[in-house]
């Protein structure tokens, strides 16, 4: 897992077309903005159905990183 520190207003770029922006930090809550093409599915970690073991060759690095960031954000949202 890649763990990065960002300040409010700073961005993370995933691949060529996904941008995560830290919009607001308040206590232990972080609001994240996501800019991505419409065909990219974005779900909170707790809403995504649990999948069985996925072969690493079948998942792209960008999708994996995005899922990780969303899972982290949903944990901070609690």
C-alpha cells in the first residue's frame, strides 16, 4: 500500500486522467474531491462487494491505487 501525506488543497494524480484533491481537513475527517472519466467506477470501500482473490496481473496499478485512496477516505469519514 502506498501512503502519502497531503495538505489541504494539494492533489494526487493517478495515471493520466484521475486527480484526487484534498478539499478540507477537519479533525479526523478529510473531504476528497475526485476528477475522473465517467467510465471509471468510484465507490466507497464499504459499498464495494467483497471480491475473492484477484490475480495481480488482471488489475491495473491506477485502479488499485484509486481503490486504496477511497478505502482510506471512507475510514477517515467515520
